[in-house]
C-alpha cells in the first residue's frame, strides 16, 4: 500500500504539471493577443490618418485625442459609424429626430449598449457593467469616465437615471437613425 506522503506528492506533481500546461497556454494566448492588438492599433491609426486627410480644410485634428478610439485591450461594441461627430464635441440636448451621429463615438457606444438592453428587456445598466461590456477593466478610473458620460447624456435628455447609478435610454431615444 502506497504511503500517504507518496500519494500527496503524486497529486502535487499532477497539479503542478496542469499549472505549467495552463501557463504555457496562457503565454501563447498572450502572444497572440499582443499581435492582434498591434494589428488593431495599426488599423485605428490608419482610420485616424484617413480622417485627418479627409477633414475639411483648416480643421485641426488633435492626434493625442483618444476619445472615440478603442482603449488598448478594449473591444468596440459595434463598428463605429462614419458620420460621427468629432471627438470632444459638445453633447447636444436631445430632441425628436436628432440622430445619434450628433454624438461622438464614445457616447454612441453608451446609447447602443442601453438600446441593446432595452431591446432584450434587461432594464437599466450600471457604469461598471458598461465598462465590462466594452471590454474595459472595471477599475474606478474607467468606471468614472463612463459615469461622467452617462451623467452628461442624462443632463442633455438622452438617458434617464432610473435609480442612483442605473441608466436607461430616455423615452423616445431609440435606434441609431433618427433618435426616435
């Protein structure tokens, strides 16, 4: 009959091998992720450069502006519309017929997430849930940035804060087309 210590050593060895296998797999996935993120960043830069070239004469595009571009490691919710407002634009007061394209892409992502929730009958969304949905780490800085956007959209009539920290689309704000 094998000893208890021998059995424990056997189990420990099996567990260590499993950990080593998983670490190797994680390293491989991390390497693939780094390559994919690099390619994605190159496409983001290409889109930004084309935007600069196609900008109306005299328009100054701030290359350091990251609003409207996906965060490193983040994942866009939907492909970004081409007729979006310029980054750092003012959020207009919502009125019937106002299209989402009047907002910058970041604000459109918030509206799209809430529109998806409405469509699925899932109710309000917190900023922390939005951060996770957008592929961001739900750390205070990212969550507060989303909260600021949601509060601004609420103040301008695009969203309603149904209970503290829980946001949903305002009545009449649906779909990307004409805001109705």
